[in-house]
């Protein structure tokens, strides 16, 4: 299975965790569990958002080049 397939499978599993609409702006969020080989660029691309938007929602991320397997990230879902 390729890294992209892993990312897609993980995102599909987490679609059940959609938080919903935020404050009338219509923004949907998903909770995404980081798997081995993930990086913020790929995650942002998959959810059609920016790295900065993901970082803004997740104070645990202090370095855009470092995320840890197993972290659960709140991600703007613009798919």
C-alpha cells in the first residue's frame, strides 16, 4: 500500500469523527490520526487546506517539519 493510499484509508476511517460546522462559517473539521510516513504537506493537500491552518488548530505542533505517529490532529476538511 502506498503512502497516499494509507493517508486516504486513515482519513476515511476518521470521517466518522467529523466535528461539524463551526460558528455559522460553514467550516467542517475532521480528526486525523497521524500514521507512519505522514507529513503536514500531504495531510494539508488531502484535506485541501494549508499547513498553517492545521498548525493553528493543533498547539501540539511546534515545528511544521515534525509530527508524531499516533497524534490526533483537528484538520479543516475542505474536500
